[in-house]
């Protein structure tokens, strides 16, 4: 899955050298949410809470402003200042909003959602898409099947009660022409009520809506999403032209991974010199699930965008994956797995394996590992233990993302070491080849085989 060794790509603009260069002082983050109806309010609360944890873990001072919406309300922005003994950074943070679309999906009638999702799932089976998911990552295939199994279980329970009700009516002499429709009505009422009032525990309707959305998005059936993605692509172009940041990081988490890839690809169509204006542009995808779009035959435009990003020399793409996250594709090459063969022209993405066991405190890990949504969000939450992968150090720290992934040992030394270790870390970063695949593998090699983990 790793790329063959390549000629190093010279850093651009203000990213050159150790004095003022490898050390980031200004960074611009553009964050693309996944399919999450909670949106800005919940995310900002989580961000602020996790930022405080980050500050305590690394003994740094952090301040964050309140979010401010743009005039159209589609982007919320805030800034973070971070101060350590020997470095200081300022981060502009843009949160791209989709929750209005997602909330509209979840407001659909229950039976509209159920019938549409079941119809789509059976089409996925008969077209072989579920089988492709299973070959790529059986855990994800199980996860996407879970709501349909849960729906079947609840339907069987409701059907059993309705059948007993119908038999009871017949036993007391009620004719079948009345008892059968009455039992059917009871079945519908029971199942609908169960779906509604168990949603906070099962997330069944939410996951069914997610299935419908990804299917329709893959088939270009959501023009409002495409239009907003185009506007976000234009926003990225404007930031690249006007920002004083040393690096711009476009972050996509969960379903935001393929949305962020779309935004960057469309931005490059608008401005082919996007990554050459001065700030380095990096796409960071976390817990990605590209096949839920890319494995559909109708998604040729998306696969073409992946191809373009894979060979684009002016941007970097880093894709982080974790075995414990059932909602992402693990040990997965987003390019080759979509049948895109590029040979020596391929330069993106750099795939990085993250082991959550090493970022969560040992006393919390056994409970943590079974909370699947919590595991999925660990990609964008604070660490409990210092580690080369740390989302908030990526957002607030002094080390550029590309160098962080090329020399993770040095990045960790800068965050946690004494003065001599920090100086060694900076020199290590200065000498590290930015695109050295062996250096990038240092982080992924912390993920042992499943058998050794128990």
C-alpha cells in the first residue's frame, strides 16, 4: 500500500528552513464535518472541551474565540492561540456546515426513510456493492448492515405480537376479515413506535438516512449538496490566495473525508495553481469511508477526482486510518481500491495507521473500545497520552503536518521533550525528506497484527 520512494518535493513559500520555516506560526484549518445532524453547536462545545484537555496534557496555554458565522451562515469561524515555552501559534479555524441538510433528512416520515433505505440496501446486495465492501473491510460491511439487521429484529418482534393479537381475536370469535387488518395496523403502530422511541439507543433511523444520502449523493441526486460543495471550493481558493498562514489544512472526518476530497478537487479545477500561491495546502482525511460513494458505478466523477488528487504535485494528502474504528476502511488504499492504476505518477495519499490503544489511557481503553461512535470521533478529540498522532497538535502545534508525518518521533520530542530533545527534534525535521515513505511508516508500524493484540 505504501508508495515507492520518490524524489523529495521541495517545500513551498514560507515552509522552507528551520528558522521560521519548519516552525509554523500561522495555520488555517478548514474542517468538513461528516453526516452529523448536531452540527456547529455540538462540535464547538466538543472542540472547546477537548482543547482544554490538550492544553493540560502538554502544559501549553490555549485561548479560543467564539464562532462567527459568515453572512450566508454556511461557514463558522473561530481562532485559537497556543503558547508553549519556546513556540507560539495562531490558528484560524473554519467549520463548513451541512447540518441543515442532514436535519432535513432526519425530519422525513419514518416509513419514507425505512422503505427507501431497505430498497437501496437490496440494490446494494444484488449489484455486488455490499460484497465489495466486505472484501475491502468486513467490519465496515458489518456496520452498514447493522441497521437492517436491527430493523429486521424489531419487525419480527412486532409481527409476533401482532400475530398473537390476531389469534386472540379469532379465539374470541372475531372474524378474520376484521382480525387480520387489525393485526396489520397493530404491527405498523408497534414498529413505528419502537423505531421512534429506541432511536437514541440504536441510531437506526439516523444510519438509514445516511445510507439514503450516500446513495443519492453518489448518483448526483443531491444538487443542493453539490452547489454548496462548489461554494466551499471557491472559499478554499480565496483562503489560498489571501491567507498569511504557512499551511492550509483541509480536514475531512468520516463522510467528510470524501466531501473534503471533492472540495479540493473542485478547487483545483477552479485554480490549478492553488497549492503554489504560498501556503502549503494539505488534505487530511480521518476515518475515511470513500467506497460508500466511490464503489457505485454512477460515481465516475468522484473516481476521476481521486485520480486527479493522487497525481497532483502541488498538494499533499494524508489519510489516517484505525483498525478499531468500524466506521472507516482500514489498511485501505483509496486509489488502488477504486481500480485507479497510476504507476510511478502516483504521489498521494500517504496512508497513516493510528493505534488508539496508544492515545487512550490504559484504564479507559477497555470501555472505550466498545463505544463505536466514541472510537470514530477519537480522530478529532484530544489524546489522553502524548503520541505522534494528536489532532490538536496538528491544529495548534508548531510542526507542519507533512513533516509531522514524515518524522513522527521528532514531532513527539518537540511536544514532550526537554530543551535538548526539542532541539534534536527540530534538526531531525530539518533533515527529514518530506515525502520519505519509510519515515511515514514509523507511525503506521505502531499498529501490530490483530492476533498479537488479543
